[in-house]
C-alpha cells in the first residue's frame, strides 16, 4: 500500500503528460484542417467583386421546380446579314481601328452629353448574353451634381485607405507609372456616372429567390459591350472598381441587397488638355493561339 501511495504522483504525472500530448495533437490537426479549409485572406479583395457564380441560395429559399421562365418559349425564324469575304475583312478592320483608339481617360470635361445617347448605349449593353437569359444587370445613371459629389466623397475616402493600407506596395508602385491616386476629380466633372450592379439573385412572383446563373460573367460581358458602344459614339471613360465602396454606394443609390457594385464608369468627352499614358498593346501573336 505504501508503495502504491508513493507511486500515485508518478502515475498522475504520466497520465497528465499523456492527456496533454493527445490534446496537443488534436488541436494541431484541428488547426491544420481549419487552415486548409479557410480561404487565403487578401486585404485588397472587395466582397462585392467576388464571383457571384458560386453564390448558393438556401434550399428553402429557392423554387427548384420553377424559375419564372416559360417551359416552351416560342422559337421564330432568324435571318442575318451575310457579307462577302471582302466586306467582312473591311468591317473587321474598321471595327478594330475604332476600338483600338479606346483609352482610359481620367481627365473628363463637363461638356453636356445628350441623354438619348446614354440611353442608347445602355440599351446596347442590355443586348448582352446572360446565363439562362436572366439579364442580371442594373445600370444606374447618375447626373445629379449632389449625388455625384457624394459618390466622390465615398470613393476618395475609401481609396485613400486602399492606397495607404489595403493594396500593398507592389500594387501602388505598379500604378505610379499611370499617375493615378485616390483623388477622383472626374467623378464631379463627368456629365454622367454609370454604376453597373450585378444582381446575384432575382425574385420570383411567389416571393422566392431566383437563381442568376453566371451573373458575374454575364454582367462583365455587358460591361465590355457598353465600353464598345461608348467608343462608337465618341465618349470616353475609365473603368473604375472602387474597392470596398460597394455597400455605401448601394445605400446612397437605394439599391436592394441582391445588387453588388461591379464597375463605376465616369462618362463624357475628354478635356482639351487631357493626357493618357503612352502604352502599347500586345501583338496578335501574343494573345492568340491557333490550334
């Protein structure tokens, strides 16, 4: 009995060490799993700009059987222009030459732009293809001087933080050659600001959420068509993706929670003394592969 009593502290110590090893191993495995499953943190990633394609709606919120689309959509005859080879080559060259003049212009004039032109270029953007023809885009056109200035205040406040804290030295240094910073005078001077929102989901008549397939890709294509339409009428812009401004701008413009800001475009004519960086584009052989 005395021997057992003398050995008890030893057994307790060994048992404690054994339990400690097991707990340490368990915690290590847990941390390893959490690290593996947790996405990498990037301070410059904007929540609004994340790909909405992976947005999964709760099962109870989605009507799996009906998405508001007719089961039997009528199909009608389709007729299209059929150009000669010479005409196709001519038109392709002309269109390339037109769009090759497109530049990102940060010095925009306050010269008025006909509203009908803005209506037409957005109509053109609305011809974009979209996943299951859900058309998941909203184009908010701002021309009111007060609203434009409020947008500028929100953007500049966040952009200053972006440049100083979020973006990092590499990104800031890459932008130095373009002579850009967080001061966005064009948000006041441009006659129009077009804010493009992606609808990450829609609403059905029965109140359930409607899936918007590939909403990020669909809206991005529409933005590309919009840029081409602006170039076609002699208007210029700079593609602006103000980091972490989406929620504030969404509230300011009274947009619903299912809309996320994707792009902000100031639209107008260049100032007479406007300058752009002397950049070149990659040659065809660097961007095309023929198999």
